[in-house]
C-alpha cells in the first residue's frame, strides 16, 4: 500500500475554499485501487495557507493508472489557471505544490 501527499500552497485566506473543491472528487474515489483521501489544513502559517491532500492506494500501479487517466486530466484541467468570475479574470490562488510518495509500513 502507498500514500501520496500533495502539499499545496495557496494565498492566505483561500485554503478552506480550495479544500472544498475536493468534496466533489468522485473520479478518484471510483478509481481501481483507491483506498481513501484526506485533506489536511496546516495551522499556524502566517504568509500562506497550506493543504495536504493525502490519498492512499492499494498499489503504486493503481496510483499511476489514476494519474494517467482521463478522469485525472479532467479533475486537474483548470489547476493553476486564471478563473473567470463575473466578467473579469481572477488570478489563481495557487502558489505551488509538491508531491511525495510513501510506502505504508504500518497501519491500524
């Protein structure tokens, strides 16, 4: 089993609204080998908000199949781009992200 964390840095004050986007993440939940997803909010940061999106997978191959799927591409199609809002373009709140993969050695 593996866990993949995607640490996402966003502009201060936008962390919770970005986290809400993951409540409708149906494609990943239907992906073969998907076990669970948790979205964590880092407390106490002063200059930006930080989320850790943690997904657990039965195998690394299952995760890689998700990353290479059409469902993944659709879910991430607008990531980091400007969004339209009431006739004017809004700047992205995304500051950066980093993905880390772990082998799960113990779980209870």
